[in-house]
C-alpha cells in the first residue's frame, strides 16, 4: 500500500482530521471562554420612534389640563414612582415568600441587578432559568474565579456573587425544564414543568426569588407565575409578587412614558412603581400599550436609566 496514491489519500485524511480538530478546539474555546459583548453607551434620547408619538400626545393632553389638574397629576406620580432603594426597603419589611423577577436577557439588565438589586434584597433561594446540569457548570466557573460567563446571552456570574455576598447560606437552584421532562411530554407545557421543579424545591416560610425571562413572570394563563399563583394557598398567594425589570430604552412604551415624565417635571433616576394598578387613571388611557404589555401583567415595575 506504499503507493503514491495511498500517500496522497493518507495526507488528505490527516489534513481533514487536523481541520476538524482545529474547528472543534475553536468551538470549545469560544464556548468555554466567551467574549463579553461590547455594549456602547446609549447616546440617543429616542430609540423607539414608533412609540414616541404616545409621549408627544400625552404631553399635549397634559398641556390642556387646568393648572390644579396638572398639579394633582404631578403630585400623584411623584408619590407613586419611588426610588428603587425605597422599594427594596419596603419589600424587606413585608412577609413576601415568592418574587418572580422578569428580565430581558441583556448585559445592562444583569449589570443593574448585580449592582442595585441583589446586593440589597434578602432571600433564601435564587431560582434560575437553567437546568441543574447547566447550573453546575455556572457554579464551577464562578468558583474558578471567572469574571464573565453568560446565561442566556448575558453575564450571570456577577449576579451570583452579589446575591451570595448579601445572603450567606443561599440556595441557588436551576428549575428550567430538563430534557427528560421535555421528552416525556407529561406536562405538555414548559412552564408547567418549571412550576413543578419550583414546588419540588420550595420551602415554606423562606424567601424565593425566581429570575426568569419576563414573559414567564406574567400573571397570564400557561405562564410560570400564573401556574404558581393558581396552585398557591390563599395566604401564600398574598405573599407573591411578579415584577418586571426594564431599562428605559429596552421598551418603546417605557421609553415614551419616561420621556413624558421628564417633560412634565417628574424627573426620576432609576425608579419603581410598587403597585401598577394604583397609577392615575389618565396614565392607563394615555399609554395604552404600556398598560397592556406591562402594567396589567405585573404587580410592580422597575425602570433603570
């Protein structure tokens, strides 16, 4: 077999194998050591032009109110939109047991959570949108001192460090639907599987934060929070919150609302709406998309700027 043709074939096979090895090594390196994305700071005040008309229309309606009505609206909004620090202080003084914290999986959201929320809030358990196997990998990388590793496209390690520093003895658990649950098809719903995984880890009397994509935390049929709320006892249901966390420019309706607030002199930095059902009636009429997408679906809203 020591022929020129055999040597050519062997060389081609070796070259092919070498290419496969190089590609496999590249994929492993990029998967194990992902590069932190470059997120340039937002410089444009208006990023959602299609929603900006709502802000302009609301400002026009506001301008046509009588002066006492303007003052009353400003006073109510000033009182009901509180700083995030005050919101955190207030919930620490309540007897909540379950908070479903709905996020967009973006770096600026995770930075905000790691810097402003989790260093302050006290909890016994953090439930993540990861399977137990996926979570083991995240914990291993955190323990190895890695400064960046994404969960669902955004860094999670700083969140883990912040919440653990605040809460010694914290339980971090992955409650995402597993491959076995998905293949069995017993629940016919990813969110029902997640709810089942939550209840298996739930400890009565302790505090649990669920950090998931925003839709999972809506109180609407077939989503996680709705499944949890429906199964909870009447007393536990009163100790449950679903909260949406949004950056000013992550949502067109939120951006329009913040622009309106600035325009009428209710200028806020990061703020919270602790009760989305208690805003002035005009806000729901003037910002119907914000109402439908967020205010009707979550008990509280946090906006970071």
